[in-house]
C-alpha cells in the first residue's frame, strides 16, 4: 500500500506524517493485515491526521437509498464519523463548517451521510472508496472542503425563486479573491435582474454589493491579502456569484480595501449607489473628472430624490467636494433625511413651486443635475439648468420615455448624460472606487437614519423579504447581515 497522489502533494512541513503512513503501510503489507485502510485527512491542502477505519464499503459510506433514521445505517456511519471528529478536535476548533468529499465521484445529495449538531466539527460527511492501490487493501483519501450557505435562483420571477442552499466554497482563480461576506447590500438592479429575462447561468447568487474579509487570494493578485477588510462592487455582473452568500469568489479588480474606521454596513452601502453618484457628478463638460475636497467648489448641484440611496450618496459626495447642494423631496420625513445627508437646500416639489424656489436659490441656474426621474422632471430641469449644464440620468423612474423640446435645450447648450455602471468602463470604475475610498477616509459617507439613510437589516435566510422591500421602494438602504 502507498500514499495516494493527493497526499504526495502535501507541503514539506507535513512530510514526516506522510512518511509515517508509508512505513505503516509497508508493515501492514508484510503482515498481511488488510482490515484497517487509512483515511488521509487533508484540511485546506495540508495533511492533519490519518484515521484507521473498517474497510467494508458500508462502513465508509451509506448506500444512496439508505435511510438515515435506520439503526443499521446509523451504525455504519458511526466509526468514520467518530474517528474523524475526534481526530480533528485535536487540531483546534474549525471556524467554519467543513465537508469530506470523495475523490472518485463528484459529491451529490445521495452521498451525504449526515448533518451533525452545531457543536460538532464536521458539517457534512461524504466519503466513499477511491480504489485499492495494493491487492487486498482498501484505501480512501478524504479531503475536507468547506460548505457555505448561499442564496440561489435558477429561474427569474418573484422573490419566491430565491432559495437558501448549501454550496461548496469556490477557490479563487487567477485575478480573483474569495471574500467572507459580512454584509450584502441590495439595490434595485438586483431585484430587476432576478425578476425578468433569462438566467445566464445554471444558477445565480444575487446582489452586486457587499463588504467582508478577504479569505483567499488567487494567482496574479496584488494589493490584497488574506484578512483585509474590503467592500465589493459589481460582484455578480456577468458572473454567477453575487454577495448573498457566506463566501463570494469575485474579481479582485472589484474589491476595495475598507479604511480601518469604516464599518461593514457602510461598505455594503457603497457599490452601486456611491459609484453611480460619483459618475453622475463627474460627467459635466466643464466639471472635474475626479472628486476630492474642492473639486466642485463654485458648482451648484441639484439632486432629484435626495432621500434615495443614490441621491443620498450624491448629496454626500457633492458636499464633500465643495458644491452647493439643492435637493428635491416629496415629504417632511424625506426632507429631514436629505438635510441629515448634508443638503444645503431642500425643496418639496409636492407643496412648493419647485422651479421658482430653485431659481431663487440659484439665479444663474444649476450647473449639474443628478436625475432619477427624467420623464417627470424634464420641464423642471430645463427651467432651472444653467447654460452648458449637464443632466446625468441614472434611472427610469416614472417611465421609459421622455420628450425634449429642441430649441430651448439648444439655446442653453444642455448636455444629457445617461449613467449605467455596467458599461462605464473599468477606468471610470477604478477612479470612482479610489475617490469613494478617499471620501470614506474623510468620514464623508456615513449611513444610518441620523445621517440621512435608514438601514433595514435582514438575515441571509430572509433575502427574499429583503428583495421585496427594495422592490416596494422602502426608504433607506436594505442590508443582509450574513455573518457577525
């Protein structure tokens, strides 16, 4: 008997353990002992122990049609479960659930042996025979892999298509990192992608934004290390793996370090809202391409819908960059939120003549408009815009079409800029990430009701309810708490 190929690749640090096993195997061959094959227990690529178990197949795995409640099946499971569990306890508590999978066939639901209680080391056990290297000898190589909770959907529709499942963690490939998700952020784009159209992969984990801790780093990645606290953006764009899961393997280019003093709730609230706001504030013909303190000094910015997530971020970033900020809202409660976010002037378009009020605040017109509902606001924007102003349109609230009078717009040389993060290009995304991070360092992007953005927390199991809340236009930011 000899050590299987999987164990031959064990790091040199563990070589002595392998040599011990080989010596034992030779002794067993000489003595004719054939009733104690070795299970090599490999945890994250390193041999941690070997376990001798009964070689009979039923002692190593339960038949696919075995009933876990059956007493005989329970007896068959006990030897390996007890041996592995006891051995692993000597190596310290494993922080996250792990699984044992067979190397001779892919894991399946049928091969799952049992689920142990929360105090035990093993989460799921799926071991089977891998062959007999020597005549009469049975040898099983068991590899421990981590199991995570994940939200997936395989067809579009209502939030009911979202399901909480167990999935194996995915190792990061070149240019990727794996992040242990602490908080996942939900945006309108997430429920819209889930609700209609074709599913681009066999199954999809939703949500573009999140925050957590780097857990593993793929080849070719620089600037990120295991243990870094980070925020993520566009995690699920053209990829099946969003942030509504315990671990997300994502493009390293879309992972940004969080400043030490910035919490995970803030990090998960960035992404789509903050980067969309950044783009909207940097598209003016005469304006800056980057944001920093003073970049918008002398500029008057109008933010439509200042109580929304993007509106909130636009107010904060514009104020941080030195602009005079005006915002429109539709209630006293939303006015209080917009003021808390930092708006200098708040206009209730339902109870006031918004155009007259804004013109009194900015007689020469506003220089930049961050627009959430151009079909409803096209006349207002035209009335209050200055010459050479830009209107940045980032949503279709209020309808998919609008009409522009040519002559008035031509007279003012107005510019209409549409904004969608998915297609702005990597350069714009990287610049936005850098500027947003600088604003974080300056403490310019706090969240919470006292800062103008109420937070609504859901558990991972409540992801469907979280999506429904965003779909129902809840005021504030919806977050999914994935881990403590």
